[in-house]
C-alpha cells in the first residue's frame, strides 16, 4: 500500500472521530474544538487530491467561522462565561491534542509532496490552466442550480440564527419633538390652592 493511502486512512479516521465528537460532546467548547479538527482533516483530504483551492478555502473559511458559530451557541444557550473562564486550563489538554493532530496531518500531507505520492493516479491539468478558474467555470455553468440552492439554504440558516438569538426590542424612553412644540405651560403645571394647616 502506498504512503498516500496510509495518509488518507489516517485523515479519514480523524475526520470520522472528530465529526462524531461534534454531535456527542456535551460541552460546547469541546464540540467547537472537534469541529475545527474535522474541518482541518477534510482540508487535508482535499490537499491530497491536489485541490489546493478547496483545501485552503475549507481551512480559512470554515475554521475561521467556527469562532462565530461558537458565539452563536453561547448567545443561544446563555452560557455563564465566567464559569467557562474559570475552567480555562481544563481545556488545555484537549486543545493541545487537537493542535498536535493538526501538526501531524500537516506533516503527513507535506510528506506526500516530498515522496511524490500525490502525483500518482491524479489527472494533471495543463500548464496554462488554473484550477480556480476551472472551478469557477463549472460552478456557474454546469452546477449553477445546486450552487444557488446552497446559497438560499445558507441565507435561511442565517436568518434563523438571527431570529433565535434576537431578544426583542429594548424598551427605552424617548421624546417626540413635534409634540413638545405644541405643549403649553398650563398643560404642564397646575397650581393648587390649599388651606394652611396649623399644628397644635
């Protein structure tokens, strides 16, 4: 078996494990860390297939957006952030393990480049063709309807997240200048005549 196959199975095993931990972890911080690991592993598999644009996109866009996702989770669940900050060092072992796995995956992918394993059984593009340009051409010609459907689904998800996290309009006092102009002094102040009282 080739070295590239070993790397693929390693990345796939990490991806399946991390994806399962995302949906089974009770702690939202652990789930977010495993989500970062699963996206990074998926990017590694794309890099093995020489789809560099997709690999860097999934790392930059999704791994970068995980922090926004985590913020949405915190806003929706009303998590006590002070309690999370108190247990910050409890997350260090898991974070270090995730970081170490990411370094190992990066090393394995770079190793396939040096060993020449990534060249085998992958169709090569001509020298003057950009795979980013080819990807854009396919997205907007042959796959334009699935592309638009995905954008509508993302828009619905964005609106749903805003609706779920919206707490309602804050009630605040305000003055209407148009009504203040027509107010008369007699409407604001009323003088009352009261008899004087004497204390015995």
